[in-house]
C-alpha cells in the first residue's frame, strides 16, 4: 500500500513537470532560507555533516572551493526532486549550473502554483 502511494506521488510530480515543460513554461522558484547547493551529492552530504558537527573549517573549505553555494535569493528550476535530495538548475554569475540540494530547500521555497489538468 505504501509503495503504491509513493509511486503515485512521484509519477504525479513527474507528470506535472513534464506538462509545464511541454507548455513552454518552467516551474521557477526563488530559494529562501539557509540552504546550499553543491556540485555533487557527496559534497552536499559532506557540507551538512560538517555543519552538524560544527566543523567551520570544512564548511568554509567547501564554500571557498565553490563546491557548494548558498542558495538564498537565487532563482531555480527543479529538475528532479526526491525524498532527500533535489537536483536543480540555478543561475550563478550569468550561467546556468546544476546543483544538488536538500529536498527541503525546494519544499521551503516552492515555485508558484500552476493550474494543471489531468485526464485519466
């Protein structure tokens, strides 16, 4: 029962994102809060582990090496959203880059709602 519900939720998100892309519009949002995006999942997990451990040196190193970026105020387009991580496209210094972040960052900063019609 739980697997069926989870699959339905994932399929529904994928369908709505696909419909928006086909309609020529993208689901854009603006990040709020204290979230970061990183070039790889490993860097993302390292950042949050260091932050949890209070390791300011490691956090600073990941930010200084531009492996991770702060996301507050940045416009994003969700590419893939899971239960723990999300893959998003963000504009940074005039270029579109793809970053991994926590799904909570997207949940805390959702794109504006769109009216979507499903015909089953």
